């Protein structure tokens, strides 16, 4: 047998084995089994452990993944199976040794929790499939078998008949699309877009009323993060300034709302809308104050300075010095919502509407900015600052403008956020908020609005819905970011550049000869 | 004689202990193709960087229509009408070709971010006008049909042309080309040479050229300066430069003049012997 094939498979299996051990050490496998159990319709009471069969399913899934990953694309089927076998065995041996150690621990009655907070005897027993030392043998069978199965799956799915079949489906789909396009009347082609908009608008109007309060809360959170994402996108991705303290602008908006529209500590009660506007202005002011001194910096240095700025703002809000003014660590409560036409407008459903409106407005503004002289100047500055300047772009103004506009979006989101929660405190504006927003951009897709929406759903919406993985949020975050960097470095929904030449050509064609050529593409 | 458009007066640029440009005096008349040549490291590109505001010279003056421009920021220099290309092509690689040229148009447009958001009438007019202008320039530099390609995906020769297109979008009075034919084959070089000449003849732009290809330099230059170790060692038209012993020495080393004479004679005798 090929020695190279053997060693690479062992290496892969070793990696997967270690990963499994780490997952067990943080008790991830029990959480995963619980989730699987819920997915398959068997409820698990909070705090209780899932049934053994779901643990088996999790281990099999893991094994399948190992097999799929270990069998390389270029090799022949027999060699693929060999690779999967070796990798599966290696995982089984590595995990098996670990199993024996774990079993020893629980039979001697050592208090594992003293060293590893997450791991308890009950979950160890579950991981060993309630069979004690025999569990390691079971693991051996499970991992090897599942790994082989994964390889078989890969061989089948990537085989010629299968890819032929898939190709066939796509051609049928394309034919169908071409045919439907040929028979759709012209008015649908022309006004179909508006019809779609209308449909989306109507559903945006009626759906929130049908969903419960919690779903609306999640939807609103996603909407706010879309606004924040767009703001940060202007700063980081359009104009190329790596900003890590974005939460500071968010805090400006939130605290402006809180101080101006809550009974304590000042009792100004200015009303929601003026407070929101002032929040946006305060965020812009903060951006100017931050921006002027740091304009000359770029890259890592700028990142560090902005990171510091974010933390300074948070710590100031928390400090004893300003407790009388900002409410200190306890934050500010009872922030009032808006009233519209004399009606209080402050349930989660109402806020969903407000957030949707502002989200659409933000997207609209972003789109227009992107395709203008200003947006192009930003992109040029990001691509090559020195050349952009030599092409006549005023770098300082351009960067400062991007910072201010991005901050304005953050101020807006902050104001709505504070009023919706009826509370804001220093803990709402931690570094993690800035990191979340940056991750949304990276995961979703740089400079692409659908990407930002998708990213906000993945990173803010899903964790809210899947409460179980709360403890593992950072782990999943990190894993997701690494995975994205490797497999989709441009994000889930990458941006495309506009086809200006083609569009202009089409426009002229449509304008000049009225008879021929207009409708065809 | 026509007006002097750029006057370089006693310019010195010093990096630490190295004098990169040493007391250089050059007068560039309007609508000239003015070449600056010299061996590698002679300070040609440094001089370019001083003219376009990338570097601030330690001593001396650079006058544009009689007004000093040294020390101005590069975007102001560009706005005044001096645009340039780079030795190693520096396009905005992740933007399309049209967008690259649209950015070149930047200093001549006025609309602000607010206009862009509300789409004021002046904004729409300016935007459609600038798109038309960009497409016209794209056609002019011979990239019609490549407009929606990302700049990084264009072939090398077209990237050079696009860079010139971006520089032209600035509506320059002076165009500084840094080795525009580097890395091109004979045919492409001939085409590029012709194109540079066209720029001067059709658009009336003064061109300052750095070039290593002597065929190009001798073919199109109205006047040539030679730099060596930061100093100007010769100035004149093509014939004068070719005959100048100091220039030959700078390129071929001490004794180079004699050597080149020897080779010239050898070649002539070789040609004669073959003809007979």
C-alpha cells in the first residue's frame, strides 16, 4: 500500500480524534446529543441528559464526517475506502485511549469537576454509552464503521451517474426557466419587480402580527444588527479602516436615548424621536472626535486605537466618576418608547415595524452611497490609499466621512435598542458587540447587503432561537470563522461589482431604436 | 519656443545618507514629450515622486506654470493637472475597469454624499455624464468591451492602458509615464509608442517619460535628460544624447565610450563584409 496515503490518513484521523477529545472535555457532545434529540422530536428537560441512542447518532455523524473528509477526491474508490478505514481506526484508537482514562476516573470516583468545570460523571457515562470500559470498544466499531460509510457515501454521491443525474436536474431547471421566461407576458417582466416588492412589503406588514412576541424580539434584534452591520461595512469594508470599537458609537446612541428619555437620573423626557436624532448626532460627534486624531493611522494601529476607544467609553459609562450622570454600572431603566398618533407604540411587534423601516432606509442609503462618487472614492482609498490620493481623492475627508456615516447608523441602532429593551447599561456595549458585528460582515459577505442580512441571521438570529448552544456560542463562532476563512473567504453571499458598461450599452440600445433590439438580451 | 510648463529648480531629495536626487534642473516646455533616462537607481522615479507630491524635496523648487507645487499634497497636485502612472502597475485591482476610470474622474466632479443619497437632479446629470465620459475614455485607450472586467483579471498590456486611461480621466495637462512599455514585446512596444505620440498630438498633453527602451526614447522624445547617481549628466535631443560620452560611460562604465566605438566599428565592418 501507498505509504503516503497511510500517513496522511493517520494524520487526519489523529486530528479528528484530538478534536473529539476536546469536544468531550467541554461537554459539547452532550449538548449536541440534546439538540439532535430535540430535532428528532424527543424533548429533553433542561438539566437532564438525552437518551443513549442520540449520543450514538452524534458519534455516527461525526464518523461520517471523518470518512467524508478523509477520502480524498482524486483517489480511486478502493483507496478512498482505505483512507477512511485508517482515519476511522485512528480516531477510534485515540478516543479509545481517552475512554479508558475517563473510565478509570469514574471507577476510582475522582471528582472530575474539580479540574474540568463542564465534565460530570453522568455525562462521561453517557459518552461511554452507559457501558463503562466496554464503551471504548463500541466507539471503535462506531467510528470505523461510520467512517467507512462516509467514504461510501462520498463515492456514491460523487460518482459519474450521480453527477450526471444532478447535471440533468440543472439542465431541466434551466430549460424550464427559459420556457417560462418565453411565455411570460411582457407586463410581468416589466412590473414583476414591483410586484415582488409589494409582496415583500405586505408580508413584512402582516407577518409580525402573526408571530409571537419572542419571534418579533429576535427579528428586531436581527434588524438592528443589519443596521449596525451596514454602518460598520461603510467604515471597514468600503473605506478600509479596521475599526474594533464600533460598540462605542452604539453606546452613544443608546445612552443619548436613555439620558434624554427616562425618568432617572435626569428626567428630561424629551420624547423618543428627538432623543433618537440627538443620539445619531452624538455618535457622529464621537466619530469626529475619534477620527481627527487617528486619520493618519491604518491597519493594526488603527485597530488598536479604536479598540481602546470602545473600551474607554464603556468604562467611563461604568465609572464611579460619572455615576450621577450615567447611572453607573446599574444602567438606566424605564426608557420610554415612542408614541404615534397619541398611541403608545412600544410592544415588540411595534418595534419590529420601526426597525424594519429604519433597516430598509439604511439599506437604501447604503446602496445609493455605494454607487456614487463618494462610494467609489472610499473603495479606491481601501484598495490603495496612496494611489487614490494621487488620483485626486482627498483621503482625510473621505475617511472621516465614512467614519461619521458609519457611526450615524450605529447611533440610530443604539437609540432604538435602548428604547426597545427599556434599559441600557455598560454591559450592553462590551467589546463582544463590536466583534459580533465584524463577524457578521466576515461570515455574511463583504460589501453585500444580502450577505449582511444572512450574516445577521446566522450569528444573531440562530443563537437566539437555539438557546441550547448558548454556552458554546464563542466556540461555534470561532469554528465558523475559521471554516469560512478556509472554504468561503468571500462570505456566504459575496458581493459583485456592477456591470456599468453593459448596463449603459443596454440603456442606449433601449433608447435609440424603438422597434428592434430593446426587449432582447 | 513655447512656454515652460514644468520647471525643476535645484531639486534635492535625500534619504538618510543617500542623495537620491542631487541638484537637478529641468525645464519641460509645453506639449513636449520629455524623456528622463538613466541606469537603474539613478533617481528617475524619485524625481517623479517629488513632482507628484509623494515626496517633499529637501531643497529646490518645482514650478508648474511658474507657481511652486513642491510640498502640496498629492490630491491637490492631481487636481492641478499632473497625473501619473506607476512603474509597477497600481490599479484598484478589485474594482472594474470602468470604475477605475470613474475614480480618475473624481477631482473634476462635484456631487457630495448628500446628493448621492437623495439623488438630486445635478447628481443624476453628473453621474450619467461621468459614466459616458468613462466609457469614451475606455474606448480611447482601446479597452472597449473590457469595461466590466475586474482590473486584476485584465491582461498585462491592457492593465498598462487602463492605468493611462485612469490618468487621462483626471484631464491632466502633464502626464508622467513611468516605464510604460516595461515587459512588453516588440509589437506591443511599437503600439504603445504610437499611442503615447497620439496622446500628445491629439490631446495636447505634455508628457514626461521614464523609459529604458532606447528605441522608444530615441523615437518619440523631443528632448531627453540623463540622470546618473541623482545628478543630471546630460540634456539634449536624441542625436546629442547618443553622441554624449558621459552618457555612454554612465551606461557602460568607465572606458565605455571607447568600447562602444570599438563595437560600432566592428559592427560596421561586419555589415560591410556581409554586403560584399
